[in-house]
C-alpha cells in the first residue's frame, strides 16, 4: 500500500518505497506476532531488509548505498513502521550514523565504514543518553582522555537505552574529551567504539513496546579507542555533528510515528466496515465516523509535516525547527490514533488478538525518544524566536 505521497518522488525512489511496501504487506504483517509477543529478535526480517538495501538508504552511491533523498527515507521508514515499528527502529540509529559519517567523517572513516554499513554487514548505533542525565546531554559524565604516549583515547562512563547495542559492530559515543570546556558542549566529541576490552553490554532492558529489538545499558571501563576513530578527526566538534545528525533522527522518529498512526487508521477502517451494531456498519454511527475523520486528517497532516522536514534536509538547510515540529506533532498523533483505533474496536481493541493493542504500546516511544516532546517544544519555541528576530520581529 504505497503512500500517495510517494508521487512526490522520482520513479526510482517510488520503486524503492513500493518494494518495501510489498515486503511489509506480504511478509511482515502476517508474521509479526511470531516475534513481537515473545520479544524475539526478527533475524529473518532483518536479513531481508539488508537485501532490500534498507541499511544503505542514506549511504552515498559511491560507497555502495542507494543515497536516497530524505523524503524517500522518511516514506520507507513509515512503511516499515506501518508493518512493525521495531523494524523502523532497527535502521534508526544506523541511518543517523550513516548521515553523520557522510557529512562529518574523514575520508578514511567514510571509506572504512560506509561500504559495510550500506549492505548491513556492519551495523552502527549511537550512544547519547546516560542513566542520570536523560535529555540534559551537556551534563554527561562519560569522558575520553587522550593518552599522549599512544595517541589513543581511554573512554570511561555509562550510556543507557541504546537500541541495537549487541548487534552493532560500532557504537558512536558522544562523550567529553575536554571536561573543562565552556560551554560544556564545546568539549564534546564522537568516538566510534568497537568490541574492545572494558566494554560491557547489559541484557535487554524490559520495555512496554518496541519489542524484538534490544535496548541495553553500555558501560565503558578504560576502553581504548584509536585516534582515527574520532569522528571528523578534530576533538570538540561532536556536539555540532550530533545535533545536525539528530535532525535526521527526529525525521525518522516522526516517520515511524506516521507509520504507526497509519496502521491504526487502517485497522480502524477495516474493523468499522466489518462490525455491525444496531443494524448498520459501525463507521456509519457518527461517534465512530468522527474518530475515523479525525485520525485520517491528523495522519495526513503529520505526514506532510514530516515530508516538509525531509525537503528542508534535502535542500541542505538547517532543519531542527522543521524536524522538531514533525516529531512533536506526529508522535502525539500516533498516540491519539492508536487509542482512538482501540475505541473503534471496543473490547476487541484491548485484546492481543488484534494489532491495535500493539500500536497502543508502540506509540508512546516516539513521544519520549530522540528528545522528549517537552524538550522539542523548548527547541521549537527558541528557534521560532530566533527566526522572528532574524526577520526583524519584536526584540525582547
């Protein structure tokens, strides 16, 4: 079921979205309960996603990827999430890191990592959040001190809620390489950490939804990282590198939310045409029809906000405002759509026999992940004021 918005893409990118749609409808949706109910890693799905090129979407063609537009990336993400949000999460951090290395990596880092990332033989995730810091990244305590004798960095600290931690060959760790720097973000760097002595990855953290894909706590105890694995080769650039890359991350979370919301709408539409009450299909009752109308309108509005953010990224412009708005709105829409779809289903919506129960558990992650919606609103307000002032608006 290719989104009508795919018409905004060129023929080749429309074909990519269509292939992923077929994979979702023919292979994922009939089997998702095999994995989701028991929190089983979906190896079969992941291998097929590698074959379809899902891990190389943001890797340039010269490195073996497809180098698609951000708009195509968003629609592929939406399609995967429509089948099972966890599959979109499996490429989430990896795609953000593909973008980060594409935009900020050294020539050696691009040549070393991007070809293997393109075919999924190397998966990369990112590690930002700390147990005591949450959204306050500048308060992080993870540090990397350079050893002048070897030129290597010794990394110490702890990160948590790291998706795909055990199945990633590299973890991109945002850390402080100059703890005394002011402001604190000026002393941050991104290190690419492999499987070294001193690296410990916990078991799976128990989650409400987003099952099948692990989230773990990662501990670094004097982990030695080579200087050539400092992203960009210059210390102190990590905050800028990561914040620009998180524009893609928030786009991806917004697209995931649209996928879950669309799946909720599809389920509500199907059920409301099958179920009858008081002698007519339940969608013909105004209260149910109003739910459908509201969900459908909000899903399309969220999709358009998401594609607007994608077009801003494709234009090479700063997109933190657009991506923040898309993430904020789409994630709230996903939660509301999943709940309203349950209401359309009545008591059956509360049963694990129906997919809407899963949508209801998966949707809240997008409100919290990639910067909580409370943080997004702070960012949006700040950027709106900045743009107003730049345009000659009221100054205060």
